[in-house]
C-alpha cells in the first residue's frame, strides 16, 4: 500500500482543458508541496521556511527558483557536463515573475528565510509552463503553515485571431497580437508583464480584466485544496515587531511636517534631497539617544522611515507636485546623441534627468547567432539585447559579478520592446546585438535603455518600422481618503515610496511591451486606465525629443559595417561550393576576405555573403556563381582547353563543367588533327549548342562564333 494520501483538485479552463492540483504524494518533508498538471506538463512546487531567523535580518529573505529538467522533456543537455547547470535567462525570467507577485504577500515583519522551488518535471510542447509556475508556488504556500496572504495566481492571456484566450496552445501564440502574463489575488491585479503589437490602452485593460476572471477561479480552487490540508489551518507563530506607540507618535510629529516641506521644496538633485532629509534625521536621533541611551535603533529606523514616507506621499497628493519640483505629468529634461562611438556599428547616448544609457549596436553574421538550448526549446536567436548596471551608476562600490536577475529582467523587457519593430529576417541579414551600459541611474534605467537602443538601431542603418520609447509610471494613493496621484517618469525615490511601478513602451501607434508591479491591494481599473493614458502622453513626448536627434533610419550603413548579399543556387551545387571537407568554401573565404554561409532550405541553397567592402563581396559572388551557375544552351562562354583528343578537345566552360568541342566544330575548314590549332591551357570562346538529356553532356562549338568564309571574303571585297 502507498504511504501517502493524495488530495487532488481541478480547475477548468475556458476552452475545457483541465488543470489539476495534487498534494500529499511528493516531497512530504517540505512545508508545502504541490504538483500542477496541464496536459503532459507537470510542475512540482515546494516551499520551506526556516524555523528561526538570524538576529541581524530585518527583511524577508525570500528566494524563488524555477528550473526545467531536460529529462522531463526527453532531452539531454547540450552542455559539456551534460547536466543541468546555472539557470538559463528564460528560467530566471520565470523566477522574477513569480517572485514579484509572491513577495508582497508575506507579512512585513516575517524575517524567516523562505525558499520556493518550482521544477518542470514533465514537459508538453503544447503548454507554456511559465503560466503555471506562480499557481504552483501559491498552492504550495497555501497548504503550508507559512504566513501568507494568498492565494494568488498568474495566467497568460493572449489575443489570437481577435479573440482573448487563457493559457493558449504554444503553436497558437505565434499569431497573438497581445501576449501577457497577469498575476492577481481574488481582489486585485498585482503584476502584469508582456508584449503587444502596438495596441491601445483600452485593449490592454480589457485583456487584463479577462485574465483576472480566470485567476479568481484558480484562487477559489486553491482555497478548497488548503481547506483539506491540516497544516494550513494554523499558521506558524513568529516574533512580531515590538511596538512603542509613544515613540512612534513622537517621531511622526517630529518628522512629518519637515519631510513634507523638504519634498515640497522641489530640489532637483538627488544628493541635495538626501542631505535635506538627513538634516531632519540626525538631530532627532541625537535627541532621542540623549533621552534614552537604550533606544532600539531598528524600531527608530522603522518609525522614521514611515514618518518620512507619509510626509512625502501626503505632499504629492495634496500639492500635486513631485520631489524634484516637477508636475505629476512632467517628464525630466532629455538630451541625446547618436554616432557617439565611431567604432560601433551604431550607438546612442540617451540621458533623461539623472538617468543615462550608453548603447551600442553590433551587426554580425549568421555565425554570431546565439545558441538556445533549454529543456523546452533549442535553436538560434539573431537578436540579443544585454543590459549592464555597474555600481558607479548609483555612486556605489560593489564587485562586478556579471549580470544578475535584475539585469536579465530589464534587458528582456527592452528586447521585447525593440523586437516588435525590427525588419523581418528576409529584410535583415544581420545578427544584431545591442548592449546598454547604464552610466547614471535615478529612476527607470530600463526605459532609458529602450530609447537609447531604438536610436542606436536607426543610427546603425537597421530599417526599423518605427521608433520606440518607454516610460515608468508611479502611483501614490491614500488608503483612507482614496485620493491618488499618478506620476510620470518616476525617480528612484518615488519608486521606493510609491504604490506602483508601471513600465510601458510603445510607438506612436500603440503599446508594444509593459511590466507592472503593484504594491497595494485593490488597484481599480479606473486608476490603471488613467495611468496608461498618462503614460501615452509621456511616451509621445519622449518620442518627439528623440526625433530631434534622429527621426529616420540612417540611409547608409557605417563604412566599417560588414556588407551582406544573398543569393540562391540549385541544391545540387551546394556540395560543389562547399567542397570536400569544406576546402572550396574555405579557399573562397581566404582569397576574398569574405564570410560565406550556405543553408539548404526549400530545396534550394541559400547563400549569405558578408564582406567589409564591395570589391571583396563581388569577388566572392563571382567565385560562387562560377561554381554554381547552370550552363544555358545558346550562351557563349570563355573556356579553357583541358585536353586534346583525336576527335576533338574537352573545354572547361565553368569550374567542374567540361564540354566536348568536336573537331568538326573547331573551324569552318576541315581539320584532320588539332595539333597547331589548339593547345592545352588555351582560352577560347565557345558556344553551348546542346545538353544531352540523358547524359547531361555539353556539346560545344567554336565555329558557330566564327564568320563563314564566304561572308569573310565578301566583307574583305566590300
């Protein structure tokens, strides 16, 4: 008999497919473990929280990991070790969308380490597992005794052929013009991320609302599951914050008005504001320590931060102005420059306020494509966007350890934005790599990356369909009165103290990508719509500023950009161009300094040639044409005599293509032998008279190109 008692619940999707939640069968030592299944896709989510916390921790040490097992997809990893290694960028992006919705759902004073692990243990090519990861994690937390204000869930909503669908089949996603992951509780939306084909604000709100209906059902089923698991009935106890109401009130009275006034002063300098707020904190702390040398510094820090935050937020709502003196809808000053780096194939410097991105574009060949090797997919990518955030951009000192999850997430958002306006593969022969280096950061460096990358692509001569800009929106809402202020182009401080971080990118026509995190419960559709429309005005303003620097794609590529040429050859000549062991194609590349790549597609040989100048390009083209061209009856060729026989000569009219020039076709005169008439190595003009249909042999003639004797005599007399 099995030593488990499994509990299973089902969720019915709008198209009739079933998602099952099962617990009690796997990973029973975890605080919570749930298997989520849709089709043949299965995800195991486990959660464990330490029974005690480190005394020096005053935050939630939450880690979320998502990993796909190659074996579950029937694949073997392509790495040297042939085992799963560090998480792929895709896995990290799934970690981020789960983390962003889970983190606000824990109590603020819960400081015990929590680890959420989500593993794809079985794959289904028709199912996208990222849309199930948060559901699995939430279900595992809900059945545990870990304090958690869920359940939550996330779904994918896509508009395919004009119809909104929940968690559509993978094959259908290629036709989607809206592709969003939406996360929510039963009451309100908390997270949105995805891409679109220049859609309107109203269309996006409609898709989010459609997703929320499905999420509510998934939350309901999770509650049913938790109700049948004993440990979920009583959440574990933990030491909560000690409160000192008198101290809290004293600090509020001492700080609120001062913070209100500093915020209202509108100092445009981040450092200046920091000093001004410090002038409030330092004397107050000295006073309180004098009154009570045993002052709890952590308690003081919490109360001071709360009082300062309230003062700033109250000022924004009442005065309708910002920390740096801007109006709510005002965008910081923008200046930009293109072609800043002469060695790059394209470059742009974009500065908005105290945020600056230096972005480069490099154009490579097919050999530069990125190899994609994951459990679910394998192949190549010819568009990459990498985002770097060095410590000096915020005036800090930190070791450079390579890109973290934040850098990967920000780069992905910018990549999704720009790929919507790139030319098709047929129109663009290049592999494109964009790199954004953030040199200064005070709010929304990812949106600066979008703007700089758009301009750098145009500077590089890539024929994008439209320019793309991005803007980060914020929100400050008074829970008691319901009053709120939507902020355009938020500062770093406004992101920290606000209730929303809503990044929106788009063209003049519409939205192409977004990323939204909401820190409060109950964000209304009205506020979301207002934020999107305000974002549109800001986005269009930024596009106009960008157009002052560059409004059209550069007419010419940079002189040092490799030129490209595509040509088709018959399938039968692919081997001849490559040669035995690649000798022929390697020799062509060596002789011409060009890069030649051949692919077989649609029963044809697709040849891509890249060269730094037109002379090398033409030399490579001529060499390939000479090998792969098909001789045509009636055409004249300059041939080389390869051998002489008693009955005629064999003449090479193309590399590897010899034809017989019969002795009767050499001259109008009757010849008994070719000695003294032709020599091996001699170049002569010949005409292709016929190709034998059975043998494919070529019949050549030289006399067909020579004037007849009588005609020559007449011309001499006349």
